[in-house]
C-alpha cells in the first residue's frame, strides 16, 4: 500500500516523494523501513505533524538537500536544510539572511526587512532532524533587491552542485565549464576564481585532500602486513614527521621472483599531484613472458 503512494516529480530531481494522508500514515506499521523517502503529511497542520510519532520516529531518514523546502518537509539535519535553502534561493533569484540559527531552530528571512518572505524550521526527534514549520514563499520586496549579487553561491555550494560531474577521473571539467553550467542550470554567474576553488573543494570531497592521504600510509602498511605476511614495507619520514618515501614489495611477488628470468626492469613516472614526486616500479618476466611487478617505491 505504501509503495503505491509515492510519486515521481521533476522538481525533486527524480527522488521518491511519499504523499501520505492522515489515514494512510496511521495504518503504516511502526516497523516499516521507509528510509530514503521524503515525507509529506497531506491535510495535516504543522503542530499536528510535530506531535505525530512519525516526525519523531528513528525510521525517517532522508538526505534531500536537492529538494526544495516545503512546509512539513523533514531534513536529515540542519546542514542539509541550509544547503537546500541556498539552492532554492539561487534557482529563484533572491537572497535571504539568517535571523536565527542554533541547535534547536533555524529561521531565514528575505534580505529586505520589509519583505514577507520567511522560513522557519525547528529540530524534531532525537537524531537532529529538522522540519520546516512555516514557509512563506511570496516576496513583497522590489525586484532589484532580489537580483543583486548572489551571495549564497559559495564555493562550497557550487562544489556540491558539480561534484557528480567529476566522478569519472578521465573527464575534463575545468573552471570555465563550471561557470557555464552554473549559469545554464542555476542562472547564476560566478567568477573564474570561485569556479576553480569549487572544483578543488569538490575533488577533496570525492577523493580526500592530499595531506590527509599521506596520513593513511602507516595504517595501510599495517593492514598489508596483517593480510600479506612476509611482505617487505618501509616508510621513511624526516625529523618533522614529513613524508620522504615509501617502499613496498608484496610477499607473493618476492616468492614469484625466485621462478622468473634473472632480469629486472625499472620504470618510473612523474606524479602530477600537488606535491609531485616519482613512482618507481621494478618488474620481471616469468617463464611465459608475462610481466610480474616485484616492488614499488614512491
């Protein structure tokens, strides 16, 4: 019964939206897993919704920052709500100011103090979810106030908008492309520098930043020692605990070398990351002429 009630809407970016009447919501079992759905209570006041067991249930989980805010909509946390509101403001060409923001409530008003537009939200339940309790969508301010520089299009927000386009490492997607897409898809102009910073932030969110990746090397080597006993690994750092080089020879490669031709080929390539460096590999051939990597050093 529940599955038949969801609707696909273009405004939600293809996400599933469940429109529940009071009768339908009361008939759903408390143990039903409805994670991933965005919940609306049709024909129900906000006060009633806040008291409803579904608004406080730990089963309601949705990560829906790309869905426009609506009265009665529950977001998984305040950060997702703020992100959704910024995207909504960009797409609808207006700006707002934060009137109240703490762990229990978030209130936003139009940049023009005389304008009636506003959105109120408050925390509900025990897991930090936020529900939109009041949303006046109509603006009473002048058009020129809304069409000034779009301050909500921050580098972090742009990064969230474009990171899906950077999933494929072979894709060429530069700052100029980002400027073009933000103008076409959201109607907002951003500078080349902001687009460049947004790409850096998006890549960091997808892959992690280079500084943190070096910190994972000791843990990685420790796991290799546990899962591949007999392997030879060495990590060298200077007095400031700064990375110098690493050496790795897997146990299988060490044993395989004993049955290969007595010829070793060393190859190297330049690393093009922020900190540069060189990756060296030592390989040999087995009796069938197939290559066997013996060790790596970088």
